[in-house]
């Protein structure tokens, strides 16, 4: 028999603060185009749309810090001012508004909030048991009908651990068992009862695709297609042919005023890609396979936003730069299967050198807690080969470029005035193993502060079950 916890279990959210009244939703959160792909009729709120509302926040001025703006710029002895959830100014000797909280940044560094474009938090939550394995709908090679957000468990204790590493935004993707795994979702890393309360307003959906070993292994073992790389490619092409036919029916109905075709969840997602409303995030390791996927994209006239993992991206970095395709990459993962065997530590550096969009991602509940250190390893590899890269440039791999790949660069990813006040105060150089995130603001609200008297969110699941939930964890 399970004994109920002796506190209010119905909250089902991170146990941090509870406002008596929900915060008003600013005007910039009203629109939510993330419901791409579905022919919707009628009035009222769209199902599954973002219900995120930022916590109340006031003016904050961080003074005399080393500021990495996220766009490749560094400002020494700089100030950052934010108010009402938005960046107001970055400069020197800024005046604090009346009533502003002033933070001494001497000896500290400031950056935008880190963005992880490849995470499975909530879909593979902790504890890591079979009952929590909700990231791969491995029942058919094409499952465009499923949405990762419908598996996300907001009480996953790994969300606050990522927050302590400075992660303010993350994309949750389905796994890579299938050719087409389903829709991904971009989340704010905040306490919530429902994933819809975490959903980044206005962020487009993504579609996870996978090439290479995983799909052919999963289905080949079952004596079903695909069992080869050529079978993989045939599977993609067949799906896009069906999606084109479905889109033609939608167009014909719109032109004639006749009824729309019956709803088809799989086709709605794929047609959303063809219309440019859903972004392709493609798991792919080998250079030759990435080039084939670009051919498929040309055949069916859609855009690949990013190749993920892409351990051989360095071999075609010039092509990716020309095509405007990002590479979401590891700093040094390699050798765990054949298609990852030709990885090199200079992968990210060579992408940057070619003018391509390079991103440091995690695909790991461990590494998401220290993505700054993963980027530091990539920076070290660049400097070791003689490239003149510094911390200001490397911060782009964690912020601006990641925001670009998620379609949210007009809202977050840099400390530009007018953007969301997603801000991290580091104890020192964030590319040092000795530095840690001391404070993390999301939309100007302080969600984490280190120290015994600090602010540390804890999931309801944690309470009385883990050291963090018993208040025993180190700050």
C-alpha cells in the first residue's frame, strides 16, 4: 500500500512558490502558432496550445560582471538590466531604476540561459525504469502521428537539475528508433503541473527523423522493413509521397470550398513540414547519409533545420553552411557504434570554421547539467588546432545558434534588448570546471539561486524520497 505524503500532493508541481493569483500574460505571449499542421475550425483556445505564463518579476541590475551576450560579443565590467521579463539594456555604468534589485557581479560572468536542442527529459524521466520509458513509439517505422509532449512528465526530477546547470529552454524529442519518430516540443524549464504550462509560446513544433543504424536495427531484427539503409530511404520517400497527396487534397478543398478530407494525424504532421510550419530535426551520423537526406529534402521541397549528433559533420561542413543546416553536436562522444566511429573532437570547431551553425547538445540527462563544460571541451579542441576562438564565440553554441534551430531566436538566445530575460549569473568563467551557475532567471523571475538560503526548485516526486526533496542535497 502506498502511503500518501503528508503535504499537499495535489499541487503536482515543483515545490518552490505558489502565487495566490496567476501572473498576467504579457502581450507577447498571446499568439501561439505552434499548433501547425492541423485543419482546425471553430472559435476558442486551441487544444494543446501553450498555457505558459511567466512568474511575476521586477527590475534587476547586475553590475560589473563579465558579460557574454550570446552573439559572439564580450563586455568586461559590464552591466545587465532587465525588467518586466525582458532585457532592457546591456552596457556599462547603467543606472538602477527605483526599486530595482542590484546584484554585485564583480568576479562573476553573465550569459543568456542555456538552450538544449536535444533532450528526452520528461519522456525518459527518473527513476529510469521501464514504466517511465515513453520516448520511442517503436511499433512502426513511421510514427509522425505521435507528439513527444504527450509523454512528458513535468515532475521529472531531472528538470531542476538541468536548471541548476543554467538550462532555461530545452527541446524534448522522441527517440530515434523510427524513420519518423514524431513531433518534438520546446519547453521553458519551469515548475508546472502540465507540459502545456511549460510549452514555449510561439515555438514551432519539430519533427524528429532518424537515419542510419537505429531504424534498420530495430525493424530488421523483426524481419520487417526497413532492414537496410536503402530500406530507410524508401520508407522516407513513401511517406513524403503520401504527405504530398494529402496536402493536394487540402489545397483542392480550400480552392473549391468543399469539405476537408478526414483527419489523419500522421499526414497532418508531414504536411505541416511541407508547408514550412514544422521544423525537421534529423538524427544522422554519417556524412554520406546526411547528403542523401538533403537530396530527399530537395525531392520533396522541404527544409532540414538541423542534423543531430552528426559525428561526421566536419566532412561536409561546407555543404551544411551553404544549405543553412545546423549541426547539433557532442563535444567528444564517439565509438559507441559503427556510425559514430569516425568522430573527432574538432567537429564543432570545423563546423564553425566553415561558417556553419554549430550547436552543443546533450541527448543526456547527465550532460544537460553541465553543457557549459561540454562546450568548453569543444572550445579547447578548437584552440588546440590553432583556431582563434574564445568564450564569447563558444557561448553562441549554447544559446544563439540553439535558439535559431528551434525557431525562437527572435525571443531568446542572446541578451539583446527586448528579448526574454533568460539570464544566468556564473560564479566565474562558465567554461571553467570550477564555475557553477549561481543564479538563473527565466523571464526575469529568479528560479534558482545557489547557497543554503537560496532558491532550489524541487519536484513533488522528490519530496521525502530523495536528498533534494528532504532538503539534504548540496546547494
